[in-house]
C-alpha cells in the first residue's frame, strides 16, 4: 500500500539533477509547480554554478529532510590554478594572476603533494561567500553589503581528493609566443568529503599552498549520502513524469537503520504512544510488519522518543 497525502500527491524524495544557473530555491519552486503542492523542501543547497544531485522532499517526506544524514558528499570538479578570485570560483573578480614562469615551475609532483596535504582530517576556513551564518546573517550577504568577513576554521574530512586529469593551457594574446608555457593549469578532480566541506575552499587553499592562486571553475555533485546520479532526473524529465524516485517507505529503508515491530506495537506508534527502546545508536526508522514507515525515533533511556511520526493514526 502506498502512502498518499490528502491532495493525492505521493510523499517521497525526488533526486534532481540540478542544472547550472539555478539556485536550490529555484528548483524547489519548479517542483512545486510540477507536483502541484507547496509542501516541498530540499536537503542541502547547491551553488547556482553547480550541477548534480539535489535531494528534494515532497509532502510528508519534508518532515524527514532535517533528519537525513547526508553527511558524505561526492563531487567532480575542475580547479584552475594561476589566479585566485573574490568568491573562490569563476563568478568572482580575479585577485591577480600568476606568471607563466611560475606555472612552468609547478611540476605535477608538487601539485599532487599539495593535493595530498588537503586530504584527510583538515581545518578549513569556509569561503566568505558561503551560507555560513555570522551573528544570524549569511556570510555571503555580509560580503555583498561590503563587509570584510573572516570566518573561523572548522574541522572537515576529505576522504578522497584525486586528480583525474591535468591540462596546461595558454590564454591571452601571447599564446603562441612561448611554446611550452601555460597561463593557467586546469585540474579535473574527484572529491569525496564530509558535509560542510567547501570544494571552492579546497580550490582556494590548493592555489594558496602552491603560491599561484586557485579557484573553482566547475562543480558537479555526484552523490549526497545514499542518493546518487543513478537515481537523479532532470527537471524536464520530472515535468513529464512527476513520480518521486523514492516513496516514504523506500526513503526510510534507504537512509536509516530499521526497527521492525509487530502489529500491536505498530498501532501504538501510530497513536504516538511511547514504546520500549531498542538499543539503536542515533536515529532509526520504525516499520510495521509490511515494511511501511511509521516513525523516526531515537532511544532515550528505557523508552524510545519519536522524532517524526510518519504514519497516520
């Protein structure tokens, strides 16, 4: 049996392949029109320049967005070495450029060593134009208002930072004057990192470590937690067929440890009655004997506490 809400809209998650040039809020607005409900939210933003996986919840599935532990993200990115920018990406103003000689001295081995230094558990200063809040105001809003923002470093984990390709490219009017020289170096990289890691900041810090400046020129998120591009659909595809990639039962099964309860206990959960703890660590899903999602819960002492009750009484 499928869950359906009062409007006949099936609650669940859409995994959207976000196009470049749209904000995450723009995508939510499009999904509202496609599905025909205002109860739409997203789990974690993507910059307008970025493409790829954006997880969107519809109807009752919006209740669980804040509980999804999408704590590991994967990206394909292009980093340009040779110039830093005000925003750490291609949309910012350049902050000086390295000379062709400096870039010529940058060996592949030095670049790989600097990449290795930014892998593992590191302290990262978020980009000043990030969504980090400073005294309740988004950092990027303060920057746009002309403020100087200095954000504190915070611990993040970069599980993988792999160079996939390296291109040395000449740009500008003197392209042909010095064969073998480059005005910029482009790296295609794979980044697998903890939530809260800024790939823009990795590009900035890589350029700074090498003394030539660096910024992000392309970013594609390939996975957020257990949701990847294999399940993702473009907005045009969703306009043609607006079924969620995962119904409520599927989402809970995919994203949380499961606790299956008998029919009597399931009735108690539906009515919000507390039940004994199960000895689970963190948030888990409670499902009835048919695998239907009833609630998200955590154990507190001898009883479990419901974070969200998903099944109607």
